[in-house]
C-alpha cells in the first residue's frame, strides 16, 4: 500500500492529512504542506514533504493501528520511528472533541554508537482554507508548559467551506517546553535552510503577513529540537497539531430558529484555548498509553478472525470518528448548557446524487452513512449513535406530511438546516432509522430516545408495513433502482420487526403484537417472492432468475437478534456465495448486484461476511474487502465504495468517509445486550409524546373548550402514570446471543463522566420557546386508575378537583421544516386497539376548525378511549392487592 494513501492524522471533521517525498494530502486530493527533517552528524535527511535539497530517508516499515500510523525509516546510522496519533477517546468526550493530533519522533543508532541528532518540522497555512490566495495572520505564544503558534485567516467566513475545507477555524502547532527547543515563523526556504545549516531555529517571528501561497515564498511555522549526541532518544519528541472551530455547527431547530453549537470540550475549557493546549501537550504519555491499550484490545479481538480483518478495522476507525463533531449549546449568558449534547456527522467526500444530477459532498448526519458506520460506533460507545440520531428525530417529530424518514438534516456541512422534503429512498432511510433506534437502545441501555419519539417511530413503521414488501419507485442510497429489490425489501421488514421490539421494551404490548404479526407475514411473503425457482438462493429482483445481490441488509437481523430470517435461508445464501466465489463468477471485489456489476463496497462486503454461515465464505469476503482497500489504483484513503473500470482498475468513490465503520460488523455481533431503561428527565423534556400533547391541547382549547380539554388532561395524566409504571418494569426482552466469534468490545474507565441521553435536552417544545404543559393532579388520592377515570367522567367538565391544566402557547407546524407533499400509505397503520385511523396531531390558530381538523380531534378522543380500555385490561390482569396485618 502506498504511503500516500495512509491516513496520518485526524484533527477535525474538516482536516484529514494523509509521506515521504510528497506532501500529505487533504481528503486525498489537496496538498497540506507539512515537512519533517532530521539532521544526523551534520547530514540532513527529509522524512516528510517535498524536499529536493536534502537526502531522503529509507523507508523500512509501516504499522497501522486504529489510532496510529507508525512509519519506520533509516537516516544514515539512525533508525527512526515517526508516529502519527489521532486519539480516540470514546468514553471521554472532552478529550474526544479536542481537535488535536500528535506526531512523535524517536531514534536509535544502528551501530550502537552515539550520534549528534537534531529534528525539525513545520506546517504551512494550507490547513486554514481551500482558497490558497487567502490572507492569513499569525502569532507566537507560550504557556507555563508549552509553546504554540496560532494561524488565522484575516477574513474568515463562518460556516463556509471551500474545496471541503472550513473557512472559520484557527490552526495550532505546539510543543511542550523542553531542552534544546527552538522555533521560527518565516519564509519556508529561510526556516528550512536555517535548520539544515545549524540544527536549530532563530526564535524569530516574521511580521509580514502574506497569503497562504505567496510568490515570494510561503510562510511556515516551525519547531526544532537539539537532542545532543545520543545512542537513542530518551523520550519521544512530540508535536501537537490542531484545528479549532468555535462555534462548530450552525443548527436550525424545529421552530426555525438557529443555534450556534460549540465543541464539547468547552464544557471543561470554555474559550481558554491556552489551557486546552497545555493539556494536549502535557498529556501525551498518558494519551499514548491509552491509545496503545485501545489498539491492542481491538486488534487482538479482530486478529482472532483474521490478520486481514485486523488490518481493516485498523484502517477504518479514525475515518469514522474523524467525521464526527461532538457539540454542546451555550446559554444566553455565554455559559455552556452541558446537558444539551448533540453529535453531527459529515459526509466526507460523499457521493449522494440529487434528482437533478448534482452530487452532494457535505451532507449533515447522512442516514445511510450512519447506518454503515453503526457497527464501529456501537463497538466503541453505543451512546454516540443516540446523540447522532437526536437531531434527525427532533427535526421530524412535528412533520406530518412525510410518512417516511429523511435522508439527512442539511447538505452543506456545518450547516444543519433541517430535512429536505420528499425523496425516493423512503424504505432505505426509514429502515435505517428504526434499526439504529433499536440498536442504540439495545446496546446502550438508554431507552429515552425510543420513548420520547415513539409516535414518530410508529409512523415510520406503518409506512414500512405498507411499502416494504413490493418496493416501487424506490432507490437505495447506492443509487440502486428498479421495482421489487429483494435486499431493500428485507431492510424495511427488519425495520418493522425492530419496531415490534421497541414497542415490547416500552410495554406497548398491543403494538408489539401487531408489528410482530406484520413482520412475520411480510417476511413469509418476501421469502416466497425473493427465492429462486430452484430454491437455492435469493434473487436480486423478484422474478428475475438471472439476478442476485449481496444481501447485506440481513446483517441487521443478526445484529439486533430479531431472527426473522430462517437459518435454512442463511445457509442456502451462504452456499450460493460460495459457489460464485469458487466458480470465479466473483473475481476481485464483489459487485453489489448483477445490475451494478462495476460497483463494489467493502462496507457491504463486511456486512455480508457477518451473516454468512461458513467461515471460509466469511474470510473470502474479508479478503476481497482487504484487497480493494490496499490495491486501489488510486492513491487515496480507504473508501466505502469503489468502481471497477473497463481496464480492471479499482477507483475509490467517496474516500475518507465514515461509512468504513462497517468494518466493525463482525466485532459488533459480540456486544452484550443491555437492560433498557427510560429516564424521567428525557421523558419530560423531549420528543413527540410531550410535544404532540402540547400541540393537541392548544388546538382543542380553540375548538371545543372545556369538556374535551379536561378529558385530554385526564388522558395526559393517565398516560403519564402509565409510562411511569412502564419504566418500573422496563427491561430488554432479548437474551444475549451466544457469539460465534470470540471477541469483545474494548472498555476502560473514563477520566471524565460520559454524557447520557438521560440528561440531554433533546427538546421540541423548549427549542421553540413554548411553555410546557403543567399538570397538577390529585389523582394520588384515588385508589385505582379506574376509579379516577369513572369519577372524572361522572363529574364532567365543571369538575376542577381532578386535574388543573394550564393552556400553553402551543407550537405550530409553521415552526418546523415542512415537506411540500403528503405521501399516503396504501395500508392502514398499526393501531393499539380499535381499528380507527390515527392522524398526527396538528395545531392551528383559534377559531372554527375545518372538517379535517374536527376529524383529527375525534381520532384523538379515540386515543383516549383506547388508552382507558388498555388500562382497564391491564388492571384486570394484575393480581389483587395484598394486605398485611
């Protein structure tokens, strides 16, 4: 594998640099000038960057781990090790969100004799902008324990990218203070010749601010260290490089207002970047040790499968984690709202195509990329997925004119502007969302998201019930189209089954039974339609006996333990793939299907490898993904998808993106199931259940007044009590599977407490500055829920002793992004009792409501009666009270 294609560091979602006689590259195609030199016995050698005035080191080896790229080389009589470390701290989000990486230098004599050694490195201002004509300014600074250089654009542009590079950040190059350290900011040739001649720098700063690229010579920011006459370095010489953006994300909430979100580390450091740099430069030994332990755990587990698999998981993780921004909001007084945590994913070098043919390269929280990256995120910390899902869910809770899930919440990172409206990936993205929702709850133990957004999840599940079996006018995110795609259909069906499990763990037994029945019926029909006439394998498209496909979506069935795919079918599909491989019908990388014969995906090959029933077939898919990664015709970072040209060249399609987290598909199968619980805080402040009631109350008061309003307050109170009872008995109903592979996730105790969705403000009403419905009840004075209900109905609307309700200023759908078209379902939605359709609540201003609004309110009253009947049924099934004494 070419050293050019090795990922060196990830310092931010905006910066990935990826040695020797060429400059590192940004996202595989733009130079980021970063130089490295070593001087041994007065002879200068170049070990990074274009340098025609120095000898080149001899490369002798390379090691890639999940957090490090380690280069071994020889400079005269010294063996040199240069390590690029991008820390991955999944249990400490302060450290994880610090956008700094490390480069360290170590040397040892090959002849056992002492030699005079000095080492040097510089960066240019390339890190600041994709527009190399941009003017920059800089400064030299010092703290108690470090020296750092800061570089800024003279005219930054907030939340703007040029050629994929942000235009509003500051670059930092820093070192811990040590003996022999010198520095210089000046013209590139001047600084490098100063080191080559003297082995040190002048400790001077140029005051002639220039553009990034200048005809008179570009400015560089340099450090050098005199190590003296040594046989080996006593400790690593370490540089820290960072790119800081604050605010990080421009986020549009459901009511249309915009928030500017800060990186999570401000929770600890505020705006004190010097304190953060002091931590970064002073903590390298501890961070390196944690990285080594982290790497050894992951590589050790992966190596139990194969050495090639260990290579793949090592290549993938930095790309996945490097695409994430961990954020918090700030209060009006500038303080950090530590409970309001969100995570955003950038579709780095994405390849999504719009209907007009335009390609999008900066989508925000792209759902299919999150789905592909899900195994890696689950493996390192399942909570991350919850905070990624939250902005998507919040954006869609109050949207009633689109019955399926959105593709993303923005197309120009870092601007999270909201959903884009109708699209033709309804089954794809809705299945992805429901699968990820249940996976998050199952492996994190946090049920707050599925509880808060239950109504939204039900709406999506009803869409899948209606549409999944025979997909028409649908596309996958890989641009696979055509009617009756077998692999797309099963994703939707697994999504329905995931909804059954969500309902089950939340105590919604009637919903669970209904979705179970639907999933069972759908998968039975699907198997009949999708199986070839010889019963040997699954077709790519119903009825097309010449078609086949990589059935990678079956992976979700294994991951979630839903087990709707029979073992017999899995064994037949495995045997079919084995025959394809042995007969050389699959040569090189595996195409996605018989239509997209020139497109292959290491991500989906690994999903497939994780469900096949034969280790040899599994290892064949791993080998094909490995060969694609290391033998690409292009010098580019690892990609989730590739194209094979007519000349059999493998070309990356969307390199350096997060979807390669799919490499962790096999490791994720061994994650333990967690007991799922719902926090009171999240239930109170977030999601569709609260906001829907608030919106409904506002509309009811304007239309019908006292009677319905009081009845709905009763409904709200009883529903709240019922949810409280649910929480007491809430637990995961799935027993942990016996893993096939003997691997386990890596865990360690975090230095800082990890945030929880239980404490996060994932709100709709709060974000839209709406007053939360306040309900003060004397229900506790009654012996049972039935007696309370009977008394309420007997007293009627004049009663003021049961429930007091304050009418809020209800949110309106004008406050949230809306889609211009209603996509009706062809079948009735699943109901929790009587077969009466439920329309999502909608709020208008005061006055007389149109007939459609009256119908909506009538159906909401049906919800009240249904809930009453469910409670009575539950009450009848409970054992009689026990008395003591």
